[in-house]
């Protein structure tokens, strides 16, 4: 080797991989859930770039964006700026992320029971995390605290002046639900309740009680965790 010559980085082509190590073949043999994030992404991207196979490209992309959970926050234009990501590949990735979100939202909710704040996060976390503005959801529950439906009742700044209590309670009144849980997100990622959050909770709880509807909890969800106002005794 000539002195000062840069070492050559070599990535085997996918075609050079043994059959049982290629992402598509592995998916077919063992199932998608057993593939790594990079392998699943490689199936979507299909091809790598010169000197870098598609699995290596996928690993690099995941490292650049901060992991698979951060993909939903990456704008189309930003993806296209990354080496090896064409507009077509960016479209494929974002379409897959959105399909995953919709599948999670479409899971049957009748089997789900709300028994603690974590259950609320399991129900709504994928929907609320990553939103750029606040959204307030209401979960309609039956007498066994099973989820009958979930509805968006407000979009914007969740504060005592803006949120109309009647709009929050209308779905429960219409469906004759004995109890509800409300939840909203903090786009900043910090789920710490604000004074406005506490005031909204108190107004909704008081009005719900007058209609024989129990507000079981108000959960605030952020990328850095969640807070149950009921557990903290805020507004309850």
C-alpha cells in the first residue's frame, strides 16, 4: 500500500450475502418482527449506493435521523438531503411510517381496558407523539372501563379559555358513556402540566359530574414521558 493512502472501506453487495442473511429472504423465512430496523428499512429502500450496500445505507440513515422512532418527525425535504435518499425513497419511507401509524390507530379498541395512565399512553401515544400542535382526545369507556371509541375534540392551544367543555363531553353524552378519560400532547416534549391544564381539567370534571359522567383521568403525553393529573391530584 502506498504511504498515506486512505484505507478502503468495503461493503459487500446484498447479492454477495448468503441467501439466509438477505433481508427479504430472512423476512420470508422468519417473519418481519425478527428483522432489525436496518433490515426492514433496506427492504423499503431496495438498493444502496456505490461502495455501500442497502443495509449499510439504512444503518447510516437511522443513525443520522436518531433512530426509527424519529422518522415520523423528519420532513420530506430533509430526508432527500441525506446521501443515498432520492425523492422516491423518501416517499417510500414516509409512506411506510404513516401506514404503521394508521395500523396502530386502527387496532380493535373494544378489547382494551383502561386501568392506569400507561394504558392511556398505549392507546394514544402513537397518535399524539410527534404532533406540532396540541390535540385533545377523549376516550369513551363502558362500565368495565373498556374503550368504546376515541375522538379528537380539540386542536390548538389547550387552555381554559379556548377549550369548550360542552365539546369535550358531547361524545360521551351522545353515546351514553358512564366515564371518560381525556388526554392531550405537549409538542415541546415536556409533559409537565401547566396551570391552564389544571384549570381545564377542573372545569371538565365538575361539568362531567353534573351529568353523571366520571372523568377518570387527564393524561398529558410528551416525547419525554407522560403525567397523570389524577395521580398528582391536579384538578381532581
